[in-house]
C-alpha cells in the first residue's frame, strides 16, 4: 500500500485543495456526519474517502468498507468511480477490480439484505434457499391467491404505517408477527415483500447473534450516502450493524429530504449525530453555482429560510415570470424552450405533481399542438405504472437468466423484446417513456460490461429493476426537452430548469396552504404548519438546484381546475425572506 502522504498529495490535487473536503477524507475522527448541500462535491468526497482508506491500507486485511446509498445506480457509480480512481493513486502498482471487491461492499439497504438472505435465509425457512426465484411484491398488493386473516392484514397495515410515520414503537410491536406472516403465508408462494427483505434480516440478526457479530466484525467502516432519506427499517438495520468500534461516515442534506411521505425520518441527521457521538462537518462551498452569483445567493437564501434565520441580509433576484393566466404562462415557457432548442440548450420543465394538475395537462397539449418533441417523466417512485413496469421487468429478467450464471447481449436483447411486446400496445405515456429508459439502461450495461465481474453485473441489473431505478437514466435520453416531476428528477441536472405552476394550493400543496393561518399575507414559515412547509421547501430546493446554468420560476394568477378556471395567488415560496423581484417579468 502507498504512504498516506503520497496519496494525500494526489487526492489534494483531485480536490483542488478544498480544505473542507480534505478534512473529511483524511480525518482521524472515527465518526463523522457530513452536511453537504447540492453542488458541494459530496459524491466526489465520498469516493475519495473510500479510495484513501483502500490505498493507504487503513482497512485491515480481514475487514471491509460498507458503502450504502439510497439509489442503486448511485451505489454502482461509487464502485465504478473508485475502480477508476485507484489506478491514479497506485500509479504503476498492480491493480484489479478484485481488490475493490475484496475491500468494499457497495449497495443499498435492500441490496445488502437480499445478499444476506440469499446466504443465510435458510435459517428462517428452507424455502428461502431459492430466494432468487421469488417475485418481489408490495405490502399493499398481496396477491389474491394468498389468503390472509383480518388480523394478519391489520399487522401488515401497521408495518406500513410505522414506516410511513417513522413510529418505532408501532414497528417493535408488530415486526415479529409480520415476519411470521411472511414466513408462513407469503414465501411458500414464492413471493417476498419489499419491506420484509429488511425485516427478515433484522429477524436473522436477533435470532442468531453470532451471525450479527460476523457482519459487525466484517465492516470496519460504514459509509452512507443520502442519509437524510433513510427510513425506519434502514435506521434499525444500521443500529444493529454498528458497534463501539465501527467507524462511521454519513453524508446527507436535511434540506433535500423529499421522501417524508414514504417514511424518511425527520431530523435523522441530528438524531444520529447525538446517538453515535458523531462530529458534524459542513461542506459549504457550492461548485455547481460558482459561476452564477444569483443562483448561489438563492441557494444560500433558501438554506437560511430552512432554519428560520431572522438575519437574512442578502437579496437573491431569480428569474420570476408572472402571467395573468395559465395560457400566457405556457406561451412564455414554450417560447423559452424553442429559444433554447435553437441554441442547442437542453431544457427541463419541473412540476411538483401530475395528480389533478390540469395546468400541466394543458401544457402537454400545447406542446403537442406545436409538434415540440419532449420526454415524458411525469411519474414518481410511487406511481402505479412505474412500480408495475419494474416488477414485470424484474420477473421477466429472472425468466431470461434462469439458472444461468451469465448475462450477455443475446439474453438482454431477448428480454428487452419481450418487455416491448408486452407494453407497446398499452396506450400510456409513462410506459412508453419507461421502455425508452429500459433501452438506455441496457445500452449502459454494454458500456460497463468489462468493468464488473459477472456476478456483480447480474446483481446490478437485478438491483436496478428491484429497486425501481430506471429514472436515473433520464439523463441518457436524446430529447432536448424533458417534462418531469421534481421527485423523478432528483439527482439529475439540466442546463436550463423551468419550475412551473408556482401557485398557492399547488406548490405548496393544498394541505399545507389550507392549514396556513397566514395565507394571503405573504406566508413564509409559520409555526402552525412548519413541518409541512419545510417538506415543501425541501422539494423547492431540490428543484432549483437541478439547474446547471439557467433557472426560471413561473406562475400565473389563474389555474385550470376540474370544474373550470380559478383565480389564485403566487406561491408563498416566492415570498421567502431574501427573494427579491428585481428580475420579475410580468406578461
């Protein structure tokens, strides 16, 4: 292994001497939690931390790094980037993918647990020896062929609710009975639920402390990315794996917690910092907006509003477009998109949600009238079509691979043809888009074929489909215009971002606005609805930080409703302290 000083010099050059990033990478503090805003070089710092530990031999020969991420694609990107970075640090030293595989396990929570169940699930049930043949289902969609008693249905509902509400007491009261239902009623039909992949591993660790100790001893350093999105099951699993000797390095951003509606734990970074006595480091330098002073100021202003700071002195003046009605708003948006297309600039229109959003439907119709091509990404992780497409693709892939220990172009193309044949006759724009993303995903597999061992490659393909990861390939599509929900576009970037429909009762949503006692008086963060508002603010922050160059915030004074047109006010998000109107355009 190389000397620390040699590696440090090379990594310092990679990070352009950024002291905050380097302090994380080379710190002797065994437990750190890193608050990293959008564009702060978080991923780069994480990858260099892994590389530094491997290259300098800080990880004992019998130990491993466990790197957990929220996204499957992010997990495999970390491994790919580490593989590419290590030769730079090692120079002429022998190097191979095998070294990385021996020293680091990169996964998401479900991927890790699926590996553990595949090895030791037989201790809970002999049927789990054939886990790879199982169909993964949602707890809310138990097949009719499985007969459940009313009290069993109630227990499953309690588990769902405990995750959604981050209610650890309700989880503890139901988890054993839930696992019993899974083992006695579900797995016999070759089904396993998405949640039970984790709960069964928790059960394994409780029943077999020696097995738990084996994994505790294996992982000397645990690194977690996007920690703010961790739900209750992920948190329980982590607590079991962590001992007094485990080194911890967690990365996250409280202001990018946009999955509260599916169980991301509020204030988890503060809770974890205290629970495990972690040192907090903030990566403050924003590299994404370093050449864009207005976006940089907007980033700071929103972050100060998130902590309800009374001392916001600077004013950010983003491009705000105010229209008298929705028709003129979309006329302006289309004009901007066409201008960008003529200048070979990519545009993305972000909306909060498609549900009951008649404004968005109108925009789509106007784009079609003008024959402007666009990619339809108006879905979320929870969209029924999005879930069903991944479930069906996963099932068909297993049929294609069967007991083979290899995947090749012939198998993948046959698999893609079967999926296309099944969905091409269904008139639904989401399915049409997902077929395109599946095509891009398969093409990307060919690009990375040589970088992974066959076992890792097969697991990667399974993991992407099992964990609903196709949305990460939106950045591979060819269209110059993308229309997406903010949740679908998290983790992606575009040269020009247009955030549309910034009106009250839309963004923030109905429940936030209807409960706001200050509505109509320039609502900001009011005490009665602070939790809800902060969740909306996080979604807004994620939206604006997708912009690489240009950002436009648009709203109209009318909205299309189911029963006609309604007058409305601009979103209170545009009334945040520190947001000015110098660049406001009225049309």
